[in-house]
């Protein structure tokens, strides 16, 4: 979605990360639906599409579980980056070559929900 590098003016902490969506944490059917809607919107806007955390919260809340921050410095934290051409975007988002952690995430959320419900019943 975006990257930040520099110093936070309020806290003085270093910012050196990129924030994006790791689609491995999103079920494939959801990935496919998102890819189709995003590609349509991207095409209609001639590539002038702003994609931020607020956009995800408002228009694609099903993707919130996949949002991750990755440190970009030192340079060995992220390696082998590849740019995906627009015509291959849907395949890259939906593809099966990456691991699918969505079931694991769904189970963890369900377990937390059960724990909260269990505490309120007593």
C-alpha cells in the first residue's frame, strides 16, 4: 500500500517499513473477488487509484487480516522483490503458488471469540 522512511516527528522513532497486504492470509475466493473489483476500478480510473489503509477499511474490510508491515532497512530484510505486470495482477493475487494461511488465521480468530464468549457466560 505504501512505505515510510524517516523519523516520526512526535516520537523520534525511526520509520523504515512498507505496509501492504499479504494475500497468503486471505482465503482464495476473497482474493479473487478483490482482484476483479480492484482491476476494474484501476482500469476505469486509468491507473489513478489511491489504495490506503482507510480505503481497505472502508471498501475491503475482508482484507484487514492480511495487512502486514515489513521492515525495509537494513536491505537484507527484504530480498528478491519482483514487480508484477498489470496483465498478470489477478493471477499473482489469487495464485496457489503461495501458502494459504487463511484457515490458520480464521481458526485463531474463532478461538479468541470462543474465549471471550466463555468468559462472559460465567
